[in-house]
């Protein structure tokens, strides 16, 4: 009986140790993932430093931020749109100022009644005008 109790106690002890180490390893992996997500990156910068750089790009700062670049692009687009509308108005006013002259028509040519595709294949042509 003593041997049986010793085996059961030893198995329980090693089972408990295994469960404790498994739990500790799981907590270690979770902490490591959180540290990678929240902690420092490869360059040694924390998440707050990285976010401050992103935040710095969102407001105008004299020419180098994202907001400054977007504003410059918007002003160029507005300038181009204004120029395009002026050119359109000038072209439309010059078109309506000139009198509309119809294009001259070319005289229609009479078709020949000979079969020309047959002659292309070496066959004799049939002329319907010779009757």
C-alpha cells in the first residue's frame, strides 16, 4: 500500500509542477506579445514616440507635414480647374462668334457594275453594261 501511495503522490506532484510551469509559460508568452505590441520596436522607440511622430504629420507645420502637402495639392487642383474653365469659356465664345459654314460635300462617284472580286482571284469579270 505504501508504494501505491508513493506513486500516486509522486504523480500528483509532477502533474502539479507541469500545470504550474505550463501556466507560467503561457503567461510569459502573453507578456512577450504585449511587450512586442506596446513596448519598443526594433529601433528602440516606444509606441508613444511613434504615435507622436504620426500626430506631428497630421497638423500643418510649415511645409513638411502631410496636411501641408494635401493643402498644396488642393490649391494646385483649384488653380488648374480655374484655368480650365477660363480656357473653356474662351473656346466656346470663339466658336459661337464665328459663323457656321457647312463643309462642302463631295460629288458621289458612280459605281461600276463589274465584279472586281472575281478578277482578284483570276476569274473573268462580268460587265452588266454590255447587253
